[in-house]
C-alpha cells in the first residue's frame, strides 16, 4: 500500500496558505467595493442592481469563507496526522535499528 499512496506534508502546508490567501483576497475585493455606494453610480435601476449585487457578493463570500475554513481545518488535521505518523515511524525504526545493531536482536 505504501507505494500507492503518498502524502507530501509540505504540499499540504502550501495548500493551506493558498486557501487562506484566497479568502483574504476575496474579502479585500468585497471591502474595496463596499466603499462605492450605488447612489453614486447613476440611474435608480443601476443603483438598485449594484446594491443587490453587493448583498449577494457579501453572502457568497461569507459562504465561501465558511467552506474554505472547513476544508482548511480538515487539511490541517490531516497534515498533523501525517506528521505524527512519520515521527512515530521514524522513532520506531530508529529503535529497531539500535536494537539490531547493539547485538540484542533477539536471535537465539
């Protein structure tokens, strides 16, 4: 099974940074547009459409953030689990190697 599945914890860490960056950029874009009021743009219809868009964008970006946060938590937990398994495996292999090379390998 080891040859079929591999996890790169560094890549998982980079993926987390990318997710966090996406949420930050989405919020920055929405914040930048929130300073432009619809009544500054033009006709009543256009103003109303812009207000509606701003509300939908806000709702959509909040929902996206919730989903990205949930994905991020899962990826972070998986990354930690992989790191723990790697550390435990390394510790165990070192102990086995030490025991085998110390002459107490258990052969009788």
